[in-house]
C-alpha cells in the first residue's frame, strides 16, 4: 500500500475488495453505465466466487443511482454476491435472481432515492465506491460521466473508496452542477428556472477522513452504441414528430416547444433523431435524465440548444467526440444529481414534454413499464414515473406487438401499473397515435384500439368492451387478464 501526493492510501482493486465484508451495504457510483464504478466491483465479484468455492458466505446489499455498469449489475449478480438491491437494475443476471426471489429488490422513483438514503431508510451505508477524475486533499471529488446519487453516497457513507479513472478527461467537471438538498420540512425553492440554470459546484464533497483508499483504473464506460433504428421505431418516431408539429400551431406554445425529456433506448433515440431531421421542429432544449448518442449530433448541428441531464450515457465514440470538442459542448451540457434532474417540481415548472416507453398499455391509458405478467421485473420504473406524472405533455411509446405478433402491447387491463390513466396523455405505437386529452374512458378505449392496437388484436379488444359490465370504466373481471393467461399457457395471447 502506497500513498499519493494528496495523502490517500493507494490500493489495488483486489486490496480494496478485501475491505468490504459480508452483509455490508455498499453504494456504487453510476447512473446507467455512465460513471459507474468498475475496478472494485469487478474484484469484489471475483472475491465472492472464491469465498463461495471455499464454502464461506459473501453477499452485500447494493445501492446505485440507477442501473449501473457491467461490473455492478452483471458481474456481482453472476457471482451470487448480492442479497438486496435498489433502486433500479439493468442486467439479465440480476433480473433472473430477483424474479427467483434470491435477491430482494426495491424498485422506486429515482428522484426520491437520495432523500431515502439521507434519511436512513435503507440503514447505514458501510462503504461507497465512487468513480472520479480527481480527489483533492480537502475532499473535493470531481466525478466522471454521471452525477447520479454519488454526492449523497459520499455524504452518508461511513467509509469511501475512490476509483480514479484515468480514461476520462478532467474537463468533464466543466459540465457538473452539484448540490445536495437539505432534508425536509424547511427546504427553500430550487432556483432552476431554465433548463441550463446552474445552482451548484463542479465537484462533490466528502470528509477526507472517510477515504480508506484510492484505486486507479483506465476503463471506458460500458455504453453500447445504439443499433440502427428499426422500421417500428421509425414509424413511432414519425407519429410523434407529426403530432409535435401540430402542437406547434397551438397558441399555448407560441411557436416554441417546451423542453423535452426522453427515456433510454432505441425508440427514444429514434424520436430525437426524427425531431432533428424535421425542419418544422425548431431548435429545442432538453431537461432529461440521460444524454444519448443522437443528442450529440443534434447539438453539434445546433438543433439542440442545450441539455440538462444526470449522465452522459453515450458510446465511447460519441464521448471522444464530446471531449475533442469540449469548448463547444461543455457550456451546453449540465450534469446534475438525480434529485434535481428528475425532480417533480422542476419538471412541472419547466413544462417538460416527456417521451418514455412502456411494455404495455391498457385500453384506458394505464401503463406498465416494468413487469411481465405483472409478476416478473424487467428493469424497473426508473425515471418514467416522475417525468410522466409531472409533465406538461406526457407521451408513452411502445411497439403494438412483440414475439412475431403473439403479444399485444394494448391489453384490456395491465396486471401491473406504473403510470396510471390520470398521468398519461398520449400513446404511440407504430400503428398510430392516440391523443387522450379531454376524453372519457370509453372514448379513450375506442381511440386506443383503433389507432394503436395491432390489427390481429383489434377484434378481441372490441369484443371485450361489448362484453364488459357497464360503468364509468367498463371491465369484465372474469376475462380482463385472459390474454396474459393465454400467453402464460400457450406462448400466444390469441392461441389458434
């Protein structure tokens, strides 16, 4: 063990992993793969496998800002080293363990998560492992490509390990705007009145006495490049853009669209690309939780005027482009902690137009974004709930069918609901768009079926309404989950 010029102990990843004990609660940096701790969790997974081979127990409780990198989400899960996880995850290995109830999982809104941590709702954090480009003697921690919940982890953890990732440019700090909210009930209003308003500092803070070691690494974020947009994604994007162009003609917009938010994924990326390629859409701002590949090109073209985000969730190629042109990009990108990037009050104040994806939507506009059959988690709700609930205009997007048209995304009733009919305003599939604003339940149902459902399922959905008990909302409780039951039994919602 050596010491660097700042007086902190320099450890290998393996030495750092030895400092983490079975049963402890460990917080890792990362919001999506961006800025995720890499070296220490990877070494920790290796140590867990070795201990298990010796017949010794080793499992930890894991906190991250959202999903995280391969080392946290995948390697620790594959090593059977996790007993409990919050608030979001994004790997098949973790998903399988959660659905087998071998890992306890708390899925929750991301903006509320730092407050839960600070209030001690999850107990004490034993160790925080945080990726940074620099740590100063007085405890200033300059984070890398995401902010997430790292400032809160640094504040609340008993001990801290810093991963200095030399792959990342130190100029990333020029985008950071870091503050921590005081606990309720005497909070001041958050003074963010425009997407690009800065209210904090370019660094997070930690008590230097808590730092038990610094680990050096040189690894890129594990963000995959998006595949070329599918035909389905392109059709969804075209419907969204056509709708937005019509919205521009409303007097309430005054020929200027409000800031946008979009979720992670190919559909969201396709929509942003389509917006940038349509001359009828004027330049716009983003107030979102992740900055994705398509946004880099549109910002370079000055179609995106500026973006507030929580993470640079971009491929290595796009990150290199940002760093090579940092004088241009740094003033146009603000990276915030998730309690600000996803804060309901700011979303509502700015009038954000939100665009997120769903797994399925029922005929009245209730949406399921997280669970298959209402039982098996996919990833989690992420930020879609807080953005959809507080949006000026909320748009949910999904392909109309899946698995070679054996599964319909428009169903009579969702067995799990993340965003209910009171929050959802617009539903889009590749079949078309349903603007649900101002419509009663039966009007919603008919519009969703005719505009958004796949043709194979329209006759069934029409008949379902006819056979349902009359009421403000019509349902047949004996048949409302028939499609899901068919799917579980035969692999097809409409078996021949």
